[in-house]
C-alpha cells in the first residue's frame, strides 16, 4: 500500500495545471478537503509554443491555519505540475498593529444591549434575544462572557433549522445589479473544484435580456457546459447538478415577475436561491427579500460584504427558517471570497473580537 503524501502547511499556494480535473486531484492530495480556492485564470502559451500547446490554468488555493495546525511540521514545497508557493516561506499573516482589547475602549456603562446596538444588530434581532428566558441571566455576567454567550445563542438559533439536502437543481434569483451571476460563478467553483461535482448551467431569457457577464468564459474554464433555454433542463449525468441563470426580478412590481414564477413552476425547479446585495439600504433589501419570498425562495446568498462595515442587519434574514443561508460573497473573485459558514462569519463581524 502506498504511503499518502504529506499535506502542506497553512498558507497560500499557486500551481499550474492542464485541466480542472487535474486541479481538483492536486488540491485534494496536497492541500486537503479544507483548502479554499482563491482564483483560477487561464494562461495562454506565448510565442511559437501557442501553435503546439493548449492553454493552462493557474490556480491559487489556501489552507487556513485553524484547520491545519497539525500539519505545521510538513513544509514540503508543492512540486507537482510546475507549482510554487504564492507567498513567502512563512505565510502566516502579519498581525495588525491595533489594540487587542476592544472592550476596554468602549464607553463605560454601555451594557449588553447598548453594545449589541453599537455592533449593528437591529432592534428586531435584539428583541428576539431579549425575549429569551436567559436574557436577565446574560446581563449579570461579565461583559466578555455575556458577549460570548450571545454569540453562541445567535448561532444556535440560526443553525437549529432543519438541514436541507445539497443543492442539485436550483435557480439563482435576484434584482439587477446584485451580483446574481457572480454568485452563481462562485457556487460553481465550489461545486467543481472543492466537491468535484459535475453538471451544467442553463441561461434563460424572457421579455427582458439576461446579460451573462463572465458566465460563458468562466463556465468553459470550469469545464461546465452552458446551454441556452429552450434546451434540456434535466441533469445530464447521474447525480449531476443543473443551475439556472435567470433574468433579474423586480423588487417593487410583483406583476413583472409573473414570467419568472411561471418558468420556475413549469420546469419544477424547487430550489430557488435568492441573491441579495448586502450593501443596499434596509428598505431596498426588504423589498428584494419580499419579492424573492413571493417567488418561493429556499436559499439565501448575500453579496458585496466587502463593502459593508457592519453585518448586524443580516441577522434579521437568517432567522427566517424558510430560507437556508447558502454563502456570503465577501469579494469580487469568481473562485474565492465565498464564506459558507454564514452564521459564524456574521458573528465574527458583529461582535467584538473578545467575544469569539
């Protein structure tokens, strides 16, 4: 029996491969299942070699330190397929030169409720916490312990929902400009690269044009067929996925969404991913959310989180058990900036560091 090759230490690595399949195999063998793909780009051969060589893919992937501390002793360079570290030998991030204890800088006598409001949590979410049987007990704890317990309670309330089966046949819905197609590309990257799944994408237009943006080029790079409706909408391979890129919905004119609703019902698409731009104001977010709920949304994605300083307003949407949070888009990369631990990420950005 052959001995498995040692996994790499936490850090970011860059390597060049001939295909997505080769990238998937290399990532699983060298970096492990917890690795995150940050970017994928096509590299065209230069000079005379372009006449005889096909394009290659440059992949940058990362192993997060908390998930790989036990691998710290293995610092073997990634040598397969012209690989090289993308960062210096010690890829640990440089500590930020800022005071660690944020609680000590808060105004005195702010209290737990005041601190939560200051962190961006809405009155709806705060009322939900205050209605809990242990709220009075929380207020008797030292502030750092009260915050840690509040963090746990928020996560528990979100994660107590029934677990759904993984997506397989889903439409991505959202108003124009929210990053709906980018969100679909991010999800495709997770499916193909991290989970080694196969499937295809269907682009649909009605009376309004549906700009595909980067989807055609990206799908080709991922090795995912892209079809244009009318076409076959059932899975082309056993246990394969089918994802639908639809025109934008109208947040304020429900009657304009009749074509979307009819298509979803006729094609029996029961998984419906609502994409919301978290940088929108609360009224616009609520309108888009209501329109998505009217269309039978089952999952939720927030985009543009890199433009939002406070994420506390997102708790209101996570408490709705009818919609399962799928991921957060935390940047523009099509193959990275995708946070699937939604409640955990929002807790880290809602409460001070001392609470986590």
